[in-house]
C-alpha cells in the first residue's frame, strides 16, 4: 500500500497477489428496506464508490492494483 498527499486529497494505491477482483465494475449491494433485512457484506464498495475519485483497477497477470484519490475536506 502506498499513500501520497496530493494538492486536492490523498492518493492511495493497493497492490496484492490475490485472485483478480475489479472493484470498479463489481455491482453494488442492493438497498435494503430496513436494517433487519440488510445483508452484512458489500458495504465497503458502496463507500468506496461514494467517496473515492479517480478509482482505477489493473491486473498484470500477477498483481491487482487499485488506485484511488479521496478528496480533502
């Protein structure tokens, strides 16, 4: 993981060798009618898409690389 301070926010890069997983195209979790019926997984991607800017993904055959920028307040 690499974190850089940019003029307009924080840039983060994640690299790993796990199975390919592209968070830019993964469907978001469906909305639930209530907290009682909500599924407990998949909320991280909802937050990622809501707050990240310049979200990108690449897989070179060995590494997954996810890059994103979180804007400064």
